[in-house]
């Protein structure tokens, strides 16, 4: 069985749409303060633009773990 981990950063755009940035295999253990700081920097620097608009506000972050098992 293989476990994959990803960090999903969720933001709101200037068009009031939700967008998500996924970071595969984040450094463990996750540091909540570092994640918040990184999200604040993404909002402040306005680096990413989407068809849904530019990021203006952070919503939250979630760690997603997926287990995969070969059956054959």
C-alpha cells in the first residue's frame, strides 16, 4: 500500500470564486504557521491569476492523504 499526501490551499478570487492550489508531497510535519505565512504571501504578491480572477483572500488549507493498494 502506498500513501500519497498533498496540501490543498484554498483561496477566494476578486470574482468571488473559489480556487485551489495543490502542493504534492509537502514537508512533514506540516507547520500551521508556515502554511498561513505562505498563503498570506501568495495573496500579497498576487502571483497567480485564474480564469476565475486573481486571488484576494485565503480561505483555508487541508492536508489530503490517499492510500492506494494494488490488487493484481
